[in-house]
């Protein structure tokens, strides 16, 4: 019964932890705000532990929650569901929240913190603060938030229902990772090792540059000062979205007036998108929707000569070559011209057709799983407030 639930502040349910990394690991894994999204840590790649930027200081452990101080609406948060976190270092822009387990289960607190109702409140507070970015702090905005919490047994029941949906989403993610690896291996076999052609490139293939054969489009951002440019019905992504496995939803929406009054362009679905600056520099993803992008993204549009089934794995294969051209001081970036000048060969149309027939079903499965995950996430997010408000008897929910 709702009457048995107790009222707490977030500050009474968890502590914000600022334990500084003091180990001397040869390699470390750096977690920035762009490396967490919708509950998951996206980056597990080690780098040499030398000349680290000053922002990387915080340690964390299993059952902690990483929560970005910047733009809560971007859902940059993660529940730490793995051990061996000793050589992970989080940015100071990420709060490390440690649940007080005597009153709240870590999973239950995580579900509270990712609820859209709470995120909307935090985003509103962030936008009312002065500063460059819409930002929150633990003490001023998050800790005072009041929430209703049931006993630990009911918390466990609610968390179990929501975890069942999360587990299915994670299963799809693992399947997609395996499918992606298969598709990348097939691309390498055909277009790096030339195995179907006796190990040499066929004579009837042409060599040119990516810009000669494909349209490479640099994005843009409508002016934030004009409200007529925003909250329309045209999808728009920022470079942070390129960290996603596939892009099935936008960061924001712009209006037709915003599209026509800025340098951004509407990219068709199946466009390969590349982040050319910032924290996601060198990340590659595939648009599963029609969308515009900001000026930190280059879109490579497929065509009859080079379908997306070729372009996407080609860019992923050659991303190291592109990042060798990065320029800039504090803010490294790749120029659009570097992307356009990337050498590429044009296989004969019959060879492309045969290759496409092999990998297209794999990419379709990946796409279907991504959209299923989007639907499952929507279901989870719809259930969340009803379970949290005791509108649904958790014992009656069957997943």
C-alpha cells in the first residue's frame, strides 16, 4: 500500500563520493560524460596512464551510479554492474553516487534517478542556473529532491520487474555486438584481404577518393537564441549520439525554419555518421532514422555505387587513418576534407551486389534489435512511474 511508503530526499538515500584515483596502473580506462548513456558504460578501452587530463580523478565501484552534472535530459548516467573497476577513472563532471543500502537497493535508486519525471525536474533546474551549460550539482539540485520509497522487499520486486526488461535489452545488445563483428569480418574478407578474389584486388575495380564518389555532409546547429528554430518535428542529433551502437532517436527536434536558417542538412536514414571533434572524436555510427546533425558530425551518404553496407564498415576499418589527421590544440578535430580525401576503391557492381546479399540480412537484424530495444525502453519508462507511485500492484506484473 502507498501509505507504507516513506518519503526521503535523494541525499538521504545516497552519498556523493569523490575518492581520488591513487593507483599506478600502466593502463587505465577513462570515463567521460560521453562514455555513459542510459545506464551503461560505453567505453572499456584502456589507454596509457600518462599525461592524463586533470578532469579524470574519481574512482568508483560496483553498485555505484555515475550521473552527469551537465544536461540531465541527455541521460548521461550509468549503473555500475561489473567488478574490477580499479583502473577506471571518471571525470569530475560525473557524480559518483553510492546508495545507502540499509534504506535503498542500488537498482531501485538507479530506477528513481533515471525516471523521466525526476530528469525533467533536474533539467528545468539546470536551465535556470547561470553558466555555459545547463548544469546541476548534488548538494543544490539533486540531494534535496524528495521521493517515495517502499520497504526493501517491495523495492526488490519492482527492481526485478524492471530488470527483466533491462536484461532483454542487454541480450539484444550482445546479439548485435556479435552480428556487428560478423559483418565487419565479412567486409575485411572481401575488401581488405580480397579472399573471394584470390587475395588480390580485381582489375575492374576503380580507385578514387570518398569525396569523389559520396556526398560528405558537415552538420550545423540552428541558433539557440531563436525559439522558432527548435521543438519542431525534424530530428537533429549532436555528436554525443554518435557514441550509440545505432541511432534510432534524435537528441532534439528542430523546425523547418531552423533547418532552412542554418548550415545543417537533413541526412537520409542509413547515412554513416562520424564525430569529428570533442569527446566522441572518431566514433562512428549509422543513422536508422532521417535526421540532421550538428557541426561536429560528418555524414557520409550512401548511393548505388557504395551502399551503406560498404561505407559503414569501410569508415570503421579506416578510422585510425582518419584520426592521424586530427588537428587543433585543446579541442582536437578531424576536418571534413580529411574524410573526403580518404582513398577508396569502387568494386564492380556485381561484386557489390553479391557482398550486399550476404551482409544485408545481418544489418537488418541489428536494426530490428535496436528498434525493439527502443520499444522495450519505452515500456520500461512507462511502467517505472506507475510502479514507483504504487499505481500498479507489482505482484500482478508478469514480464
